[in-house]
């Protein structure tokens, strides 16, 4: 395979998945990790990807990042995927280990949840999601039964919302919900959009266990719509930069990713 062909395949994978680990790219393309590392260095120099510890995230070109682009990720999701990357990967690694074979897992469309979904190795699974990005991660996996929640597509995040989405959820049950919100303030958790908050509330009602995934930057931050009280969440997973005051407040319900 020519270098240019291999690099285009790397870009294609990153366009679809938004982020990928170096080892996964090497395995997918059947080349060495050092070869992929050199490819990523060149792609980063062209501004098409951004390397992270052990992987890369898709940056694209100007056309890919336009909010009205006909294809590719929405601007809002891309920006959130590029923010607090190391923290989200660490949180995702801890959260992914909560998922066991034979579980029904409910996943919302938060960027931290996308990083989590990529690290879930337990199989077989039932995955229920309202996120197109997360659905795309499992669509070709014959050990995952994938259920996509219908509804109106919210373009900035690539998730479905509205009465159809909440209605679909009312008939479902999940063993665990992994979700991420915009902020925690006082004793409550918030999201930036009322329609998304309503879907997440419905998800919480249908899950036996709710686990909130939040990087340290979101603690002490308030947003538009209240989703839930912290007492309604079974567990919160954060990165190591979380303020010690929150560790005292949440006690054993807070798990800090290394």
C-alpha cells in the first residue's frame, strides 16, 4: 500500500470514529505502530489530526469543521471531543470496566461517553443509544445487539431528542446508564439543552444503575437545564484533577480515574 493510500485510510477511520488509539489503527491497517506514528506526525503537521497520548483525534480541514457541512461531525461535537482529551480517556477506561458481558448498556451522546464506548471490550452486549457517533462504533460488531433510539436529530451533537426518543425509552430497561452532562453545581447536575436533558432523565428512569462521567472542569459549573440531583446518581467518575472538596462531598460514590 502506498503511503498516501494508508494515510487516507487513517483519515477515513478518524473521520468516522472521531478518535482512535494508535494500536487500533496499526491492527486495522496491518502495519507496525511506528509506521502509524509517522503517519500521524505527518497528518498532524498538515492540521488534519491532533495526536494524543497513544492515539489521535480528527481535526479535518476547514470544510469539515463548518457547522453547515453536509458530512462529518458537527462543530460542537468536534470541539468537545478535542477538549480535556486525556481526562476523558482516563474516565472512559474506568467506566468501560463497569460493563460486563450480557449487559444491556444505555449510552447518551456525551463526548466522554464516546471515549468510553471505544474502550468497552465486554461481549456480547446490548447497546442502546441516541447517539449517531456511538452507534457508528458498534454497527459492524456482530457481538453487539444495537438499538438506536429514534427522534428528532439535534445537529450540534448528533443525538436524537424529543417525544419520540423519550417514548421509545419508556418501554426499555437497561442494566447500566453511562452518561455525561455539562456541569455539576451544588447538589445538582445540568445540561446545556432542555431537549437533551429530558432524554437523559428518561434514560435514568429506565436504568438499574446510573453512572455520571464528568471531567474536573465541569465541577462547579451550572448550565441551562437541570437533569437530576446528585443523590439520584449511583456513581460519579471523574479525573484526578477534581477538587478535593468534591471528593469529600460525594464520598464513596465518587471514583477518581488514575
